[in-house]
C-alpha cells in the first residue's frame, strides 16, 4: 500500500500528486522514481512494492500534465508555457526535499525512466551531490542539432495553433520511426515485446495521451540538456550510475545510444558507471519479458551502494 501526498507545483496553480511506499520494518534507503512521458507514477507500483519489501522507502510524483496532477483534459501532456523543464525539475526537487526532511541521513537514490531518465540526468548534474546513486532506465542520446530542430518545429506550430495544440506532425517527428522494426500489431509495439503489456498500456486512459506543442517543446529541451557536454561534466564524479535498457529500445537507438551515454559519463570522469542491456527487450523493461530480472538487478545495485 502507498500513501498519497499533495503539494503545490512551481507553476503556482497545480497541485502535484505524489505517492510513498514504506517498508514494514526498518528502512535502509530511499528511492525517488521519475516517470516517463504520457504515463504516471502508480505504473511503478510493482517496482515500488518490490523495493519496499527489501527495506526501501519509495516515492514518485505525477509530473505536470500527467496522472492525477492534471487539472483539466486540456492540461494533459502540457507542462508550463512553451518550456516547462524548470517547472518539472522544481517539482521533482520539492519532493526530494520533503522526503529528505522525513528520512534524514538514509542513502537516497534516483531512478528515472524514458523522459524521466533525461530529467534525472539533468537533475543529478544540478543536485547529485549527496545522492547515493542513480538508475538511468530507457535512456538515449540525441545530437543537439536534432533536439534543436524538434524544439524549433514545436514552437513554430505553437505560434500558429497555440501551446496546447496537439500536432500529429510533431508527434510523427518525435516517434514516427519507433515502430518500424516491429510487428505493427499496434502503434505501441515498440514499448514491449510482451503483447499483453502493450494492450494494457493502450487500455489505460492515463497512458499515451498525445503531447501538446508546449509538452513537446519541453521534451526536446530536456533531451537536449541531458545530452549536453555541460550536463555530463557537472555530474558528481563519485556518484554511482547504473544504465539499464532493452537491446531493442528505439529510444536508445537499439542500445547504441545507451552505450554512448555510458561513454560520455566515463569520459567526464564519473568513477562508477555500470550498464546492463536486456536482450530482446524493448523500451519499457519493467513491463517486458525481463521485468523480474530488471527489478532484481536494480535492487542489487541499490544494496551495493548503501
């Protein structure tokens, strides 16, 4: 079971909904989960329960425009203006500070998936000092030219249609190629090799909501920031980092992008960088053929760095 907490967003109008899972006995550490695009925090309940059984307090918030933090239907897939990067990072920071106040000196970890992995990469470059480690899941690497063009295109469409307009053109620009390698049963087959998990995603009304132009602008912005040389350089050198991804994940360019992120951290002098690539798995490795092994491996990483 979890506890739901609510706190004011940095946008000064939204109430952010967050969730906390606590172990039944003593706590050995804290894990803060940063969820991905077009999903929400409670999708991570199986992982949170798995870790809480092993002595970890787990927390996660629904970002602006996601899950229970959505004010109206028009706000889904929308952050704060044309670039909500700072607002999302501030809301993540608020939960971090709240949990730190409650948990004292317990080892504190971050885990970010997909869009959340890019937010986590930026976050640890800003606030990584004092963290015990970070798990970067379903991540990748994109050149600045590509993210810059995506951001420009989103702004251009928004100029004529508004920041809350949902553009099929921008959506296709961002994800149009992701399903090409797969069977084509649905447009989300790239998410998981397990068809039942893909169907569950499609059936969930809180998943797959098309992003607004403002949302895409934020997405391209955070990906660009996460891949910038400055972000790797500013990541604390003693912060343990664990990269996990599916070998067939298009977000990670079928593992090539994940390897590039690994190399970038190593080149920046981060002393403890590990990586596991799960053969045959796609983007959502917590909802794929390797899910149990992924949870075991994350638990092992956390326990090894307490």
